[in-house]
C-alpha cells in the first residue's frame, strides 16, 4: 500500500510541475479551473500508478511501450474532460513531456544504482 501511495504521489509531483510549466509558458490560454487542476493531478497520480508495470516480468521495452500507450490514453481523456484541443500538436506535446520525464526518471535511477554500488564497494 505504501508503494502505491508513493507512486501516486510521484505522479502527482510530475503532473503538478508539468502543469505549472505549461501555464508559465502560456500553453493554456485560459485561466486554470478547479476541473483542470484536479484532472491533471488525478491523471498524473494514475500515470504514476501505471509505473508499477515496470515491476512485472515484462521486458523493459514491452513495459515502456505499454506504459506509454496507457499514458497517452489517460492524457487524451484528461484533454477531453478539460475541453482542450486534442490534435497532432497536443499529441506531440504528450510525447515530448513523456520523453523528458522518462529521461529524468532514468537519470535518477542510474544515480541511485551508482550510490548503492558505491556503498556496497565501501563495505568490502
């Protein structure tokens, strides 16, 4: 249960940061509403839960592809709920955001692995 909560909260963190950047760069021309913000946070949390797929026996590539497809579906639902435009530009934005967050996550994972390995080497 704690793992689910952590993944959900991590997803919310990524979603909140992304939404703030999008607002700052004025990708959303209208004022944010409670529905916009709530849907962004909920979908972000759900995408965070989807990351549990990487803990399965699927190959990394299969898990990544499945996670990406489900993320695009959730983001599309959120776009529809908020009456934003779902077009090629919004799809490309989803892909760009996905790639950036994936890169950040990979860098963090690599850093954690290096730290663990260093601690293991220091124990010997």
